């Protein structure tokens, strides 16, 4: 039996899901589950470590990124569904003294 490759989308607002499996490399199919039990299968783009994020939908540069229902940053480049979301394509928006209104 093949091991389940799982990612969880915790809040309805979330546009990323957290990987809960080891060995997720480019092209791996994972199953994204949400709180209501809905399941969507996507192919991962990039190698994604356990506990890291993938996009659950296409994001445009500048779009806010939501995890656990909170904005954790913005896309610094266009991001495709299933793509690894991390410092290479996301910028944190909180605590930024260089941005007007940064918290």
C-alpha cells in the first residue's frame, strides 16, 4: 500500500496548505484536506520539506498569503497551484520597518 502524502489547509481563508509527509519532491502527488473533509489532489512543484507550505491555488505577485486564517506575507512572484511557498517566492509583511504601515 502506498503511503498517503498529505497536506492540510486549516482555515477557509488559507491559500496554502502545510505538508505532513516526508520525501515530497518535485512531481509528487499530494492530497490536500480541509476542515470540512474536502480532498483535492495536486502535483507538487519543487522539493518541499515536512511542515512547509504549498499553494492551494494560483497566486499572482503581490497577492497576500494566508495560513491559519492569517496573512503571513505576500507573493514576491507568481506562484502556481502545488508550488512550494517559502522565502524564495514570498516576502513577510509584518514587522517591516521599511514598509509604510508595517507592524
